C-alpha cells in the first residue's frame, strides 16, 4: 500500500510540474534560452578568467559579443525594408502577369479548366491594394500598436535572456549547488556529470549553428551585392535562417536565391541557387564538422521538435528546435549510458603483482608490531589480484 501511495504521489507531482511548466511556458523558455547562451559563452569566460577574474571576464565576453552581433545585424539589415518593399512589388507584378495570362485562349481542355479557375479566383492586383488600403483607420492603428508592443516585448525578452545568462556565467557553482541540493546525495555526482555533459554539448552546438548561420548569411549577402542583384539581403537572411530546418532548409534557401537572381534571367537565378547551396555545404562541413567539431542532433527528433515548437512559439521555436534536440539527445545518452568495469589485461595484472611484491619487501623493513596490520591488507590485495587473474 505504501508503494502505491508513493507512486501516486510521484505521478501527481509530475503532472503538477508539467502543468505549471505549460502554464508558465514563456518564463520557462526564457530560462532555458539563458542557460543555453551561458553554455555557449562559457569557454570564452573560462579562458579569460585566470587573467581577468570572473566578473571582468564575463563583462568583456558579453560586451564584445553584443557588439559583434550588433555589427552583423547592421551589415545584414542595410536596405532590408527597401528590399522587402521591392520584393512585394515584384510579387504583385508576377501575380498580375499570371492573372492576365489566364485571359488568353487555352490550347486544350486542361488549360481551359486551369485558366478558368485562375480567372474566377484571382482578383486584380488593384483590388487587393484597395482591400488593404480600405481597412478602417482604427484597425490599422490597432495593428500598428500591436506591432509596436511585439517589438518592445521581444526587446525586453532579449534583455532578460542576456541578464540571466550573464548571472549563470558569473555564478555557475552557486546554481549547480542549488539544484544539486534537491538530488539525493548518492546520485549527485552522476547528476552533475550528466548536467555538465548536456551543457557542454548544447554550448558546442549553439556556437556551431550561430557561426554557420552568420558566415552563410555574410557570404551570400557579399556575393549578391558584388553581383549587383536588386535584393541581396533577403536571400542572405533566408540562407542563415532556413539552414536550421532539417531536410527542407537548403532547398528553400536555394529557391529564395533563385527568385532573387531570376530578376536578371534564368541563368543568373540558377547560379545564385547553386552558390547558396555551395555556401551552406561548405559552412556545414568546413566550419561545423572540421573547425568546431560539433555534433549534429538526430534529424528525426529535430523535425518532431520543429513541428511542436513552431505551433507553440512560432519562428522562435524554429530557431531553437535543433538546440533542444541536441540537449534531449545527449541527456538520454547520458542517462542510459552504462559504465562497465574496464577489463583487466595481463599486463596490468602483472604490474599489480609487482607493486604488491614491492610493498611486501618494504614491510620487511618495519618492526613486527607495525607491519602486522599492513600484511593482512597486502594479503587481501594479493588474493583479489589472483581472483582477477582467474577471471580473465
């Protein structure tokens, strides 16, 4: 009866914890993201700590990191709004060409059906503009205010993540002691090893993914600017973000680059797509696998998490899916890992016998009263060595 009560209590506590995490999933997500950021910057803090001290090392790492990311954002966002407006105009022009082409007489029955469907379901582009521009002023104001609130909320969340990650970096031992105090004493060593293994893997993965995305985006933006394409920033951002999507990320990034280059013709569009694919492959194999030696999470697990997190957190879930997949994969590997005893070979057993014999020779130099207890310990060690030799 006692076991049933304990099992019921554990189940109820687990369900309560899951319900609380779901209820406060926003705060939990910020907490987990801050831990991941702290894990990503920890090697830099550890390298500078012996010379600068932990507090100053954390300050230097975070200030320089924010300055670098700000520079990257500035370089990639130059002309972003102009390109977005230009892309929207080109999209509407293509839409109008498709709609107008449906008015031409078809050559067969299938073409007649397709053109009839397009003609009946595609209003003129001017009607779409009027529908958008004819919205009520109060509705437009509400949308503008909603966008402003979203931007302010996102900026506040970024500041919270930076502040929390800086605190975790500066107080790593205190945080570990806090949560390890809730673990039974015999399991604390293994829990700490599992935690540090997951933390190290997540940090390596996050540094690798961020480095690859930044390099890919900069390489695509620079090449497209040199080629004088009208929209170099949009395909660069697409390459840096879509590469995080398993299976479909690289084809989608290539498609965006093709559309950006197709303005100059089909040939330049194909070259732009091939260049994007080449950049993504080189960054993954050259930077991710060779220079940073980072592991790749399971693609199947990543896809499952992409579907789940995009439904819950939108674009942020898409960006964090691979990192969470890496954490879960390493956690499961660490939890189910077994630690068998290393097999004793003949050489190691011979060395043990030699050490036992040397100890016996030294015991002969001691007075009989002092060496009696040590002789029993040495005899027991010799017996254990003999059992190990028979077992092998």
